[in-house]
């Protein structure tokens, strides 16, 4: 009982009064049934915009219509493969997993578990997390309509006409999902993405005979109630969640107000959405370009949203405040610095649910180059790693006179976010040592990621699934799946329910320096407070210049003598030969224990990996890690 009270106090302290007050109020409204009255079901049909009015409105999209596009067409085998899967009734989840959904998918069945949600239930009665239902993301994935980009791209590159198929999918969804009912109205971010992706399709097929008055009437009615829902529930994302959800939803409000100005309330959506979007970017993207979710992929989500925002505002003669452009530029630079140049991949650091909202190319999901170059082009910058960029072409962006920008070799420090990167010709050394003023998602401070000639030698294990068994969740969210230190089998922080951590780790000191011979990192965090208050973990790393060798010294201050210190290293099963040598502070040899763990390179999948564990009851471990030539 005492520990529960202590954890509750810690949570309230971490999250703040604004969050606490809102969550209490929201929970009361939810449990009393008052919340659902804000979101009516079976609203009377109304034609808010006619098809002709929409076509004649004085706003600009990325392109005028399908016929106006002039960029190079390429008959990509990968695009053809993905389109053929779609025609067979198969769907690619999280850019990775194929499921047989059939050609008449009902939009409410989880293909991973077979569970069918009740589409007649008000969205407030639908559970996000249910053991029986499984991961709700499997239902949301197709319903966000990101798959339309495969169809539209196939339509363009292969000179096909897929308009009827696209509108059939949209109308099928509308008929299967009554307004404000079922799982697909549960998340305002999913609702927002659906509107953005439907809007893309509407503009592409603006002149198609398949876009009839009847079809447009169904879509315009659905879009209105989608955005009404987002507007009325926006504070949940802005206060209770406050991450990429809030950025998506506030941008969707601004863009809906801009692109559907005849809707009642559109002026408010636009004005408030814009102000909220600017506020969220200023708060969530730190001054050094790092992101409050401490996640590479969620940061890429923000990069794509920033691209939509900057391009569409510019095409309509509008401009955000300077902080949006400044944080966009800093985000681009941070992610570029963290990139492995061989294939465009980044360390798989932080939560990653397979999100890539607007996939406009054939590159691998882990390749960040298309999205970064598109944003760079919008900012009149050339990142110098792509000859052509289909993403930029779809956004209506063309290379003009642009500033070139490439990260220099050497040390790069992002002190606000707590990232320290050493770039060399053949290696990339990535270290996390940060404070948490915003909620951490994984217990991974002082994680070390090492890349050598494009190979991820020491890797982050990824995320796997957000709704799975407790043991698996604890591994992927916890310290055990990262290249850092555990005490006994305890995480750096104390795990609460779902995405909650108590006793957040904090950086107490850090420095990254360079000598003629080496790069030297030293960082200290406060951690393991649930074991004993005052414990500190210090990690020192020496990287000899031009060599594929690293010396890592981990020291724990303040731990009880009976507590075992474990130094963990994760390697893929297939990797280049390596050498290990490890001793404790008394120079007693430590024998590495080989264990099997798992890595999840893509959401929803996992494969075995090799874990090397060095351990001691003493206070320090010195380990030399070397990649054989």
C-alpha cells in the first residue's frame, strides 16, 4: 500500500498538475457516460459542400489533379508487387507483415487474433487494450488509408485507372463504420490520418468520372464528422497524450479548415488548429532538433507532418511562425547526423509501431532518406544523398537553387535531447544520455548503438508489439533489450501499467570530447531508485580514431554489495566476427555469458539475437569491443 502511494506521488510529480487534473476530469466524464454525449451517433445527413463547390474553391493542394503531374514514371517491380497483393485481397501491415484480408474486409476484425469489434458500440465503450481483442493497431492499420499511396502510385506509374477501386474502399469504410461508433473512432490521430489520406485521393482523382456527386456527398459528410470529433476531443491529445498524436490532430484541423473552408466551424478549426500546431511543435521538438518521444521513427512521423504543413501553407500564401521552420530544420539535421550513410537506416532507438503515414516511394521502411530529403527540399536544402526523390515530386517540390548540407565526421552533441554521436567514414557510434522532462517510453538511458560499414553490430531490440504478454512487453520496453546495464534483473526505472514508468532516469553530467587519437565520452545518470535511492550509473567510452574498437567502462555508485551488476550487449545472429575482453575494477577476468534474446526490426515481428552478458558483484566493468578486419 505504501509503495502504491509512493508511486502515485511520483507519477503526479512527473506528469504535472495540468495532466493530472485533465485525466481525473476525463475519467469522470467517461465513467458517468457524459463524454459520449459530445459525440452523437446517427447524425442527420447534410450536404455541407457540393462536388462543384469543392472543385472551384480557391485553395491549392500539392498538385492540381492527376493530369497535372509531370514527374518521371518508373515501372517499379516492388510497386507492382504491392499492388498485386492488394488486388488479391492481401494487405501489408506495418510495412512488413502480409495478411489475407480478402476483398470484402469488414474493417473491424483483428486479423492477428480474429476478434471482431462491435461497430454499433459508441467509441467510448471500446477498449484500447484487451487481451481477447489483441493489438487494436491491427484494426486501425488499414483504416488509416495509407495503403492508398500504393494504389495511386501504381495508377500514375503504370498508366492505370484505379479511381473506382479507391472510392469503393472509402465508401465501404464509411458504410461499415457508423459515425462515432466502433474501434475506428477510438483514436483521433487515426481519424485525422484518414481525412488527410482521403483528401490526397480526392485531389488526385478530382477529374475522374468515378468521383460522382453521390460518392462525394458520402465522403464530405464523413469528413465533417471526422473533424468534428477531432476538434471536440483535441485536449486529450494535447494534454493527456502530448506526442505525435497532438501534432497530427492539430495539423489536420488546420488543413481541414484550409481545404474545406465551407464546412460550418472550419474557420475555428483552421485558426485554432494552426495555433495549437505551432504550440505543439515548439514544445515537442526541442531547440536542438531532438523530439520529446525519444524515438527515431516517431520523429520521422513529425518530419512528414512538417512537410505537409510547410508545403501546403506555402502553396496557399500562408506562413507559420518562425519556430516551426526552425525546428523542422533542426529535426532534419539531427536525424541526418544519426543516419548510417550506407543505406539510410538509423538506430532502431525508442518506440516504433511501424508508422509511415505517407509512403510515396519504394524504399525500405527503415530508410529515412526519402522523407528527410522531401522536408529538406521544402526548406530549400539539399542533403546530397539522392539523385531523385519521388516524395518531393508528389509534394509538388522541385530542386531549385538550394543550400547543400551534410554532417561532418567527428562529434555531434544534442544536449537538450541527450544524444551523442561520433561519425567516422566506416563507423557510427550512437549514445543516449539524457534527462526526462517528458514521459520516457523505454528504460534505455546510456544505450550504445554501433554501426560498422552499414552493419548494426550492437543494436537496439526495437518494440515488437504494444499489446502482448507481460514478459515480452517488459523485455522490449525495458533495460534488458538495450546495450546498457541492469542491476540483478531490474530495469533502470520502475515499470507501471501500459506506458507508465516511475522514477525517471536523469542525466547528472555528460561530456563528449576529442583528442588527436580518440573520441571520449563520459556520462552519468541517476537510476535504479526503486532498488536504493542515490544510485548512479557512469558510462565512459573511448573510441580510437580510424579503428573499429571501443573501450567501455561502466561504474555503479551506491549499489548494495549483494546486487549483481550486468552489462548487456545485443548483436544480430549473423554479424561480422568480433573480439571481447572484459574485467572488473580488480582486473579479474569476466567471462561473457551468451544468451538468446530477440530483436524486432519491424513492428509485429521478432527474431532471435545474441546477447553477451558480463556481470560482477563489484562496482565496475571494463569491456573492450573490437570488430575483426
